[in-house]
């Protein structure tokens, strides 16, 4: 479905208009693709659906690049890299802070309004977690190289902008917000723990800082809004950023962040064991990302149930769930799966979830 824009508008036109725009022709294409994405998720049996992020150039830049004070450098950041089984493939984008960070009316809210109007299921909004701005700017060192010499002022402005965003989403009728985060998984990886230390940050203290800032944002939400936190090791064209089990961050992740649940990647051995789940408190859920969004092969029912049973040795099965490890396309390039592969994987998840928990 991501390809529909280029098929109908041509690659140069599509690329020029990706992101917030006022192009009515492109909007009609986006609307068509989003309706199709919603129908596919409903057909697969999901109880909550997204818009497939079809109005976004990337999963995270669409939100923050609409705000004042931020720019992204496509030449990359050699400290944060994309990898696969062959090794390092390319540097990731670098975020630059060129002025005071200020919220502006969000394209995410406008996109949610369309989603809500086109489904009877629970519409879910996904937005990048607030700590993304700090990590992808290069930690305290990178923040000070930009507009802010006072890192505390940077955080105050980031939290203020995010609070305005989530309040606007809640006012538009959002009842389910998912924060997508790559930072906690990066702080599970010895490579990035050494990197943030080079930037002048203690990785263990940084985990606590990220938890506190996330809580400051969530505190602005009214009652009745469910908040989850997705932990992603990187998901682009089949590549990834980080590896390592959740053990270095698990206690803070589960016990010091005020979310209702977590989506954790567990699709490869890079994620480590399920042992960290022993720290999950009562009242919170962990959705196990056992189904790969990078590989077209459909996971077997038996294999998924076996892995769920393994996880249930460390956390009560009623606090667990099942999902893909990440989205099927975090950027316009997507991952090496067809639309049919994606739908088959979602249907497999629903079937297994109904067998194990009685519902999707």
C-alpha cells in the first residue's frame, strides 16, 4: 500500500509532497490507501487499528519536524548506525536543534481525525517517544552543540511541546496512544552504552531521566487514555540499530514509567531471553513482538505458542499478548514483505491470540 502514492502520482511528485501538505490530489490518494489499510486490519480481526502512517515520510520525523527549532541531517550520524547480519550498512539521520523547540499544530491530530471517522474499532495513534529527540541529537553533547547550552531548558521545552501534542490528541478523541521508542533498546546494547558515555551521559542515569521525562508528558493526559510504549531496535528496509536483552533497563522500564503496557521486540535472539519479564508488576501488560515485520515467512502456530509458554514462565500469561515486533514500514522504503504477507501475519496473530487468550 505504501507504493500506491508513487503508482498514482509518480516518484518525484510523491517524494516532493510526502509529509504535511495541502495537495488535494495527494490527499485523495492517501485517503484511499488509509481506507484500504483500515479494511485490511479489520479483515484480519484486530480490535484496534492505525492509519498505517500513510501520511508520514517517516515514523518519527513527521511529528517533530513540524515543530519549531528542529532539523534533520540526511548525511547521517556515525554514532548511530543501521546494521544487518552483514554488518554496518549506513549511518542514521542526525537531529539538529537550531532554535527553541516550540509545538505547532500537528499533522498527527489531523490524521487521527480521519482514522477515527473511518473505523468502528479503537483507533490507535503512534508517535515517537520524547527521549528520541535527546538520543538522536547526540545526547547532552549534541544538545549543547545546538541552540541549548542548558540541557534542563531543552528538556523543559521538549516536555512542554509533547504535553501540548498529547492534549491536542486527547481533545480530538484519542483514547489510545502508543509512544514508539528506540532509546531504551539502544541502552541495552554495549555499543550504544559506550556511545552515550562518550557524549557525557551515564547510561544508567539516562534510563531514569528518560523515564521521568516520559512521565511528565503522560501526566498531562486526562483519565481514559490508554498509553503504551513500544521498544524498537530499529526497523528500516530489513535493517536494525541495536541488540541486547532488556536486562539493563527492565526495572526502570517496567516500574518507573507510568504506561499501561509495553510492546517488546522478541523476534530474534538479538532481543535476549524472556527473563527480564520477571520484573513486570501486576496491572501492566507486555505484548510479545514474536512475529517479524522484516521477514516474509509466516511464523507457525506451534512456534508462537511455544514462545508464549516460555515467556509465561516469567510473567503471568494473562499479562501477556502477541504482536508483530514492529510496524511493516517505518519509512517510505518499507520492509521486504508484500501486502499479502502483512495481512497473513496479522491474521496469524489474531488466530493465535484467540486460542491462547480467547480474544484478539
